């Protein structure tokens, strides 16, 4: 059986790697939101802000709201994930709470739900909490 502190540190490293990968994902999401916004306002694919009827207006409004939501979540993630990675790397006790909150909000998006569940469950472990205590370094 693995040492408790080794197991806790392993989960910390896994969460650190996942936060870095999520940073890359948020960057790609931001690029996708920017491209979608350009296509929405300037594309010839029938998007655009000007509706021809009520159903078209609803579709266009939904598209615009989705683009805004993607852009906002991308911006939040571009700031939050490197902060979490920094805290986990330096074994700061606040990083556990911050990363758990990130995983919870990420789970609400349903996108990459298994990663969010793993992150929440792994950070709730006692050995992870012990690995983040100042005297465990």
C-alpha cells in the first residue's frame, strides 16, 4: 500500500497537470468564441444579428448568448487555472479550496464532467489536505 503522503502528493500532481491542460482548453475555447463572434456578425452563413422572423430571432439570440457564455468562461479560466496551478505547485493550502471551487463550476458546464468529478473527489481526500499543510513539504 502506498504511503499516505505519497498518495496525496500524487493526487496534487494530477490536479496540477489537469489545471495546466484546462488552461490550454480555455485558450482554445476563447479562440473558438472569438471566431464564432466574427462569423456571427460578419459571416454569410445566415447568422448575423438581424432576424427575418420570430423563430430566427430566437435562434440568433441563443447563438449570441452561447458565444457570450463561452467567452466569459474562457476568460475566467484563463485567469483561474494558472492561479490554481501556481498554488498547487507551491503547496499552498488555499489552492485546495480554489481548485475545488473551479472543479465545481466546471462540473456545472457538463463539459469534461469526469475530470471535474475526479478533481473534486481527489481534493476531498485527507491525504491531499495533509500534503498541502505547510509542514508536509
